[in-house]
C-alpha cells in the first residue's frame, strides 16, 4: 500500500463502516497485506500483528482473548478508539514502523518493557536460556555478579535480575541514549538496587570487575545482511545492528576482553545470529558450545573461562 493510496482513505467513513474489534483487526490485516510489511518484531504474520496492535491501542492484554474467546472481538468500539486505531495502522503501513515503536511497549521473558527508536526491539532467543537459568552450564550454582554487555533498553539485564534474585547485574552499553531507556525500565521494574546502567565501550570501563556470568547480544549484522534488511529494521539504531564485513567486529573484542572479567568458573554467552557461519572461519579452533533452543532461534554460543584462556594462550604462542 502506498502512502498516496492510504491518504485517500476517509477515516470518518471507516468509523461508520467498522464497529467491533474484529472489524478493526480484519481491516488492519487487509491494510498490512496491501503494504507488504515485514514481520519479525514480536509477531510473524499480519493477523497476529493486527491483533497485537489493536489490543495494545485499546489497553487490553492479549490474555483476555484466551479468557473471553470470541466475545472480546465482538466488543463495539467508540469513535475515538476507531480513529486512533486507524491513525496508527496507517503509520504501520505507510512508514513500515514496527509495532513496538508505535506502542512503546515490547515483551521479553514475559515481562513488559518500554522501547523507542533509541534501542533495539528485544527478540533474542537468550530469553529461553534466562528462563531455564542456564541450567545446562551453571547447574545449581547461582551467579552473584552478572554482566549484560550491549544492554540496549536493559531487557536482558532486568530479566536476569528476575531469574537470579540475589545477583547484581551490570547493564553496559556504549550508547547513552540506550542507557537512558534502560534506566527507565530498571526504575519501572523497581530494580535500581540490583541493576546498574554503565556507559562503556564494551568492557573498557570495567577495570577490576569480574563476573560469574557474562551475557551479550552485541551488534552482529554483517555488511551483506545490512544491505538486505527490510524497511522495518531501518527504524532501529544502526549502532546496535552493524558490525563490519563479517558481523564479528565486536565479538572479537568481547572474546579477547572476557577472560580478565570472568571468575574462575565463569561462563560467557554471546549471540551472533546469522554471523554464526563466520565464526567457523574466523575461530576454527575455538571450543565454543552452540546453544540448541527448544522454542526456536539460533546463533548463540557459550564458552567457559578456562577454555577461553587456553584458546588465547595457544593462539598468542
């Protein structure tokens, strides 16, 4: 759907023709299909996208759909509600803005977070690791000091604080804009006493700090993928996506810095997404463990401190 086509639509007429939540969802799906949108910031199809957007604009939680079934969808809307939905659906279709930026809300580990265009929209499979308490690697041990490196809006750091209730979590990012959003979320979740936003270029400002667990979802999009990104991703900060020709510019520094910031039995987890293929080329001998996810996702590896130390010792000599 082009902007010109959408601008000709008479919003007043739409409000007269459409009455219920279901009407607005169906109309939204038609708009989204015509606009040939990309889905990947919380949903993967136009119906779920429309349901998510409409319910958020009505301040209704999606759990209500499960509780009430079709009854909720047949609820009639006020004219003001319909006009607001029309306006936001128009922006989604015309400008290809992801839904979380339109509603300023995203969910991660079943927790709500404020997001805007200063930060990436959370969508990492690391959520599954957090919910499983990294059990395969940590066993019953409870990390006391955790680092979320490249924290963005703080979603991973905050979810880690919920998972490990005794831990202190440092939420590090190079972007002060991102850290401002993280601080909003930390305050909203009342975790100011356990989650600390820190501005740093990777671990450069963390001299002397050691962690039982380091988790990082850094920029990892390679040059080829950056050129092919759908329009929706161009609303996200380039700084949080782009990472050189093979997508591993930051990952290389993380691997080199991590040994001095991990405790003796510490673990490092890094997401590299589609740049996973480049890891085999750049680090053929690095003894990393690739995480297998039950709920979908790929491109996350784990490595313990001892293996990391031995690897760099062998490479440097």
